[in-house]
C-alpha cells in the first residue's frame, strides 16, 4: 500500500512538473467579442487590444501574469486561398530582414525563425490560418524579444484546428 501511495505521489509531481515545463496553464481565449472568430491558448489574465485599421484588424494579446506572452494577430480579407503561397510570402518577408539568421522549424501553416542582433539570437514566428475568406496572420508582439522556448509555446498556443 505504501509503495502505491509513493508511486501515485511521484506520478502527481511529474505531471505537475511537466505542465509547468510546458509552462503553460494557459486556457482557451475566445476572440469573437474582439471581431475574430477564433480561439487561442493564453494565460488567464491576458489583455486584449483590438484595432480596426480599415483593410485589416489588428488584435494584440499581452499576458499580465505571464509577461513573456505577447502575440499580434492580423486579420484581413484573403487575396489568396493557398496557404502554401501565403506562407511563402511570409518567409520571403522575414528573409528580407537584414538580421534574419535562419528558419528554426516549420510546418504546413507556419514557421519559427531566428534573428541575430549583435551576436544575440532572438526568435519569432508566423502562423497562417484561413477561415472562409478571412486570412489570419499570427506573430509575436513587435515591441519585445523572445527566446526559442517562449516562441515555441506561443506558436503551439495559436495553432488552429486539428493540426496541433
């Protein structure tokens, strides 16, 4: 009986530890009230700022309890329904940055990339999602720098549909 209790206690600690390592106690955040019919994973105290820029919507998500959570979402009418082409355009835009270093990882709908400034590496991502005739481009917030682990967590948090 004692062995069973010890095993259960160890298993419980491992589960809690793994949840913290994957850091996020993030919850689904429905963005419909801000004009976007999508849901992302976000810290429970995330501020949302939505702006209508005419041709696109700009929604910024900032973690209050988790200041390393900072995401921009741009939504606009899709000019193209080919996700691969939209992604290729995003890759091209990123590669044109003089500080671009490399693509770290990618999948069919997005990629994580590295920039190097003064021998320090920073990371960001682009994730493309099409819903009906609307194109959503997700990226890290523009006024902050992130390490790879932070970007990987945010990337996983914005993925839509069943490709997680």
